[in-house]
C-alpha cells in the first residue's frame, strides 16, 4: 500500500529531542527516533503484559536520494505465543518469530516521519523492533530497540493477559486481536500480509453514542474483510467476570465452552453490544479454549474495549 508522506511528515523544530545514534558508516537514509515524555523508544524491561509503546521515527534522505519505503518489523524471542519451556532451554532462533508491523511505499520524499502506538508481547521473552528506510538507490538506514518482559508463566497450564481493543475510526488504531499471541493490531498490519491475517481471531465492532461496541470473529460476513478469516467460535455465558479465576486448566475451559453450545449468540459470529463484566467462551481453530471478560468499556476519547483473556496454552 502507498501513503503520501504528507500524512506523516512532521515539522520537527529545535525543541525536538533525538535519541543518540551512531554516525552512518554506509550511504543511505539517516534514521533517528524522536524522544519526548510520550515517545520513549529506549531498550528496556517492561512489566505489564500486553502493554503498548508510543514510537516516533524520523528519516532524512542522504545526497538528495529520495526515500521510497518504510519497513517496521518486530522480532520475538521466543515467539510471541505461549511455549512449553523444556529442560535446558536457552534463547535461540529455533523458537523465534517475526511480525511485519508495517510495510509501506513512500512517494519519493526527502524526509519522512511516522508515529504509532504499538503492542508489546504478553508472554515472557524479548522483542526487537526494527525500523528500516530504503531510498531510490536501494540503500537502507535502520534503527532498533528491544523490550524484555519477565513473568512467571513457564509452568502455567493457561495463558492470561489484559489487552485494549479500539474503535477503528482512524488510521493506526488497534482493532484486531490475535487471541493466542495477545496482540492487538491496526488494519495496516494486515493489508497484503497473509501471515498476519491468519493470526486474527476477533475484531472490534463499533457501536454508537447510545449502543456499546461489540466483537466479531474474523469470518463474520458483515465485516467484509478482503481476506479469508480465521474461524474462531464464540459463545455467551452467564458467568460473572470474577469467575474467571476459577478456570485454569484446558479441561475447565473446554467444559465451560461445551456447556453453552446450545445457546449461541443470535448471530453466531458476533456478540452484539457488550456490557462491562460480560464473559464469553471461545474456541480457536487450533482447538485452544478460553474465556474473555469485558473488563471495561472506555467511552471518553477513543472508544476502547478492555478485555481480560484466559485460555489454554
């Protein structure tokens, strides 16, 4: 897909603070992160699973060779979804995975700035975010940072996390949820990226000023997605949100899903308007069972569903 540079080009005055970078050793775009109280792309340890980071990156063409492409990738070690740690486990590429967050053409711009709020992992491990600009001569300039999440989940029989899902009204909002990985992604992470499309289980469905938003599975015809969705199934339950703590095994998640098989949603592929505290049972195509509760519905600013998820590993 192609974006006009004017959509993201920022007038960065003298007050802008750039993070330190090494001098360019080879010809290519000059790339920097822009630091501020909001934007903090420093390598660090994070403490909250499913957190977000705000990043602004700026590139300038070298020798008047215009910029033509921006590629943003997240590399996870180990992979972003839950794994079973074996005796003697050590970090190695055999358990790594990669996510293309954005791959876009630039309209031959002399400079380009991009900012977004990006999801972080929900499982223990390291993720490296890499931002690569390419110019018309094929030269590249890259900047990166890493985040590390530590959590005592290696022996747990289930995976749990809290994640915000946003109204898709504007560019870059995180409206698509991959349940297994716990990643909330914007639409630009899915266009022309089949590998990402096949991660998505649930999609935010906007409500109105008087009707709460809902969720739909990726196969819902009303979404009119331009790709074949992942066939996750959802069912309503009468459980209270506080009951989630009672379910922590694969068998328990499976039993509660099967218990309500005769009471589907009126439209099987979507929840309709949700209420705070509502609990939904689900099964993914790879037979992972789980529960999610609506922890909160934020109506000020960007409408957001805050979801708590518990599922089999």
